[in-house]
């Protein structure tokens, strides 16, 4: 081999491995390192101590499918155009620019374990576009529930029955390069080559209620999920602004904004303190379970001598309301829904730059370009996020002055369309008409079965506010003095100048998020029934 060839091989070997863990419905305030004194998360706390905790990280779409598409593509939903009520899936051409495909083309060995909730191709989850685009696929489409072997045949040979432990087996199989660890699984599996860098994406369906509400506390379940925290159920704290259903005297949002008034369907557990506490105990148990899996992954990396060259990224697809102002569910653009835990641990960073807590306004769309930048791979022009590499290394303090978020999911659940902008001091949210008539025929069982007229309506929403549609309601909050977003200042004359500034910034960002307003998103219509469950 020539000298140039040897140098090229050395450079390739030194490229970092990447492990990206994405949880589901996990709020920012659920880790010890983010201030939670009830839930035990020692491994994630240590991960933050060894890396950087982004304390102002937020998602750009607080719903599972569009948010996960944002992570894959580094794009805002306004550009990628994938949602529950869009009637469309990500096109194969768009998927070709996703971080796992780009990394694979650059020589990375790639794996996906856990839950996928992004349809790709004309048959949605039945297209089988994603599976062969990974070297190692051990995942199910849609919800896994707490017992994924009952939902997806791919997991039927797992030794464990509970979700986190089943997913952990798949991760261990990938990391240990054991070809027969999940022998017999109907999956794309291959032995991980030890001479190539790898990217492992682990996506969980917890602490989402689809998992916690299906917990049965079976005798065969690990002790963690049967008894942990139950002796302290009376001590688990409720949000400071929690309001039980029978105590609501005035709905948080006007009736023409939030159709359901109180919450989205299926989040009635927030109605009473007792119901909420039961769910919070189950969430706490699963978050501690996830934390233990993180510890196991780090141990496996160390055992194989991979720990000093493996970057670990931990985040969530969004947060969730837990009875604040009587509200439950997601999609709203309050901090409870948008703010997420985000930790990036790069063992190659100098010690003086580890254990930092950054208040920079970073977004979920930044993860894909960050991974590509860390790998030394060119970031596609299609990605709108910003690499956080310089921040991780301590060479930069911020990447933007304001962050953007949106909700375009406006069907039978009665959610309003929303756009919001956040600075270090202010939060502005604006709401648009919820055209419930447009989606009157869409039910929970046919979430992708929209008509052409309905799909056209969704496509129109991608540019409607850019083209001049006026909001029907606005909110303005001063976050330093009102972190719970309790006092709406939008109608107070003293804040009219600030309101004008935030409106202007929101308009700038929604236009940026759409990109070329005249170019349709790279989606394809879903032509057949999907595989997997599609509840939010």
C-alpha cells in the first residue's frame, strides 16, 4: 500500500463512532442533571458530566412523526412536509439525504434499533425502503408498546419481554458484532466489521404513554417496572401550574383555538392528581430503565475499547403536557412540549470543556448536521440545522439568536396550527384557524387515509402564513420572570413593541423554515394501508 493509502486508512480509522439515543415524550425536567430530584438517572447524569448538556434545546415539531423526520433530515417540518394528516410519506429521494444514508455512503456501518415512526415510500411503512438502507435493522414501525414481541415479529426471538430490555439486546448485538445474538429474527442483520466506524441509532417508544399505559406489572417483568418508586407515589411532584379537570374555571385557550378545550384524546390521565401520579410513576420507572441501558451501552463500549472514540448523543422527540393549566398531550408550543433533554458526549474533547451546561438555543434539526460534521462528512445543502461541533469542543458559545417551532397537525384531535419563536428572554406563540371540516372524515384508525382535498389542504398550510394568513390568537411570555408561561403579555400596551419584534422574527423564521416557498416538499402519496400503529 502506498503512503497516501496508509494515511487514508489511518484517517478513516480515526473517524468517531456515533451512538444516537432518541426517547419518546421525554420532557427536559426528567433527569437528575436537569433538576429532577425524584427520578434516578445516574448514568445520564454522568454522561452530561462527561459531555455537554444543552439546557435550552428544543424540538421544532412536538409530534412524533414530524419530529423524527426533522432529526433524520435536519429539516423543519415546513420543508420536509411529513405529518400524520399529510397523506404523504417521505420520498426515497428525501430519505437518500438523511444522516444514516449519508453516513453509510461515506463508509460508516449503520444500525437502527427500536421504534421507527417515519413512513418512507408510497406504501408508507410497507414500502421496505428504510430496512435495507441500514446494515443492521432491528426495529418495528409504529408503537412498540411495553411488550414489543406482542406487536412486532422481528422481536420474537429476544430473550427479554419488556421494551427497553428488548431494545438493549439489539443494541448489544450491534456493538458486540455477534451475528447470532438475535438469531432467527426476520431482520437485516450482519456482523459489524471492526475496521469501519459505525453509527448506531436507538429509538425508544418510552416514556410515551403507549408504553407506560400498556405496562401490566407481570411477575416476569423486571422488579424495576413493578415496584420502583411506588413507596414514594405520594411524594412525586406535580407541575406547579397543574389544574385538575374539575377545578378548571377558565380554559387556557379560546374555544376557536383549541377545539377540545382541555386536552387531546387519550390524555385523560391528567384529569385527576391520582391518575397523573400513576402515570408519572410509570414514566419514572421507564426513564430509570432507559438510564440503565445507557450505562450498559457505555460499559459495552469500554469493554471493547471503543469508549474513547465513540460520541454518544441523547435526546427526545419532544416533551408533553402533564396537566399544566389542565392540559394534556403534545403539539402545543409551550416549553413543556418543546424543551427536551439533549446531551452530547465526545470523549475526544479536552477535559476542561467537559461537564458544561450550555444555554444556547439549539434545535433538534441540528443533530443530523452535527453527526455528519463530527464524522468529517459534507453536510447536504438540504439540511437546515447547524452543526454543534464547535460548541461541543468549546470553540463557540451559540449558533442562533432565536429558535423556531411549529405544529401543522390539525385534524380530529382539534389541535390548532401554531408557529412560535423563542429568544433568550421572550417567547411568542401564534395560532391559526383550525379547519376541522377539512379533516372531518379522518379517524384515529385511518390517520393516513386522507382524501386528495385534505392533502391539498395540508400542502396549503405549508405556505399559508407566509402568504399572509392572519393568526386568530397570540401569546407573549417573558421567560426569565415567567418560566411556566402563565402570564400572557400579548394584549398589554406596554409590550406592544416587543410583540411587533417577535412577530417579525417569527415571520422571518417560518419563511426560512419553508425554504423555497414555491418548491413542494419531497414527499410521495401513501397508496396503501400502513404496517404498524400510527397513534401519535
